[in-house]
C-alpha cells in the first residue's frame, strides 16, 4: 500500500488567521476555508499542503502538528487498521 502525503495539519484556535498569514508568507493559494479549517497549497492541485484546523483547547504538552497521508488503496488501509 502506497501513501500520498496530503497535508501538514496544524491545530490552532484561529485557523483562518494563521492559515492566511502562512498563505501570504509562502505565496500559496487558499483551497478551502470554513469556520473549522483553512487549507493552502503551493498551487491548487499540488500536494502536499498545509491545513489549519480549529482546536479550542489550550496547548498542554502534545504537539499541534502532524502529517496527513492518504493511501492509494482505502480498502487495504481499512483492513490494516482493524
């Protein structure tokens, strides 16, 4: 099973503000924006991107950043995680 790197996910209390700052800083385009998530990419169809996701709780010790991969075969992934 091969994986495709889709996003680096960043948790934030204000995903739109943080995401827009990074979009401007990197010269990337906004590909999705809502109250709970804000995604940017170098180009609309180019991966990986950055996805900023709302997390209302304050940071304690756990990292707010993780890599998001998508498998080329979702059926195999579902069997593997059972």
